[in-house]
């Protein structure tokens, strides 16, 4: 149980940093990523994103494994996008993203930071 709590702790930190990085980078490049909330909402959104990444994402990967193989891994971007949209659904009005390109870019940035989460033992 200690490993799960450690991954949960670092996942919340990494996802909070990922959301803030998206806020800075994507607002600079595309002016289309808006985090409208207080720090407690940021932590709650990062917590939901971490739970989805640790518990739901492996199940989705297993279900769509043939499609991931057929697309040579590109379908993983769609899975990351779905996870991010699901997390923003649980905290409505806090994460405002208007274009599909920004959703995709945000999911890529956050998934890069989440890749460090799987190295935590």
C-alpha cells in the first residue's frame, strides 16, 4: 500500500505541475488553455487525474491494445485525451480549453510528466 500512496502523492504533484506548465506554455503559444480556479481546485483536479491515470488508464490500455498496436501507439494520444477530458468533467468550469489541438497538446504535456510516475517504485 505504501507504493500506491507514494505514486498518488507524486502523481498529484506532477499533474499539478503539468497543468501549470500547460497554462503557461499553451497560453503563450495558442492562447487557448485557461485554468480558472484556486489552488485547492488545482490539487483536486490533479488528484482526479492521478487516480484516472493509475487505476483506469491501464484498463483502457488493455481493452484497446489491438488498436494501439495497429496505430503503432498513436491511439495512446487519444486515450490520454479522454483521461484529461474525464478529469476536467469532474471539476466543471475550472479547466477551459476551446480547441481540439489544445486538448491534444495539453494531454501530451501532462502524459510526458506522468511517464515519470510509472518509474516510481
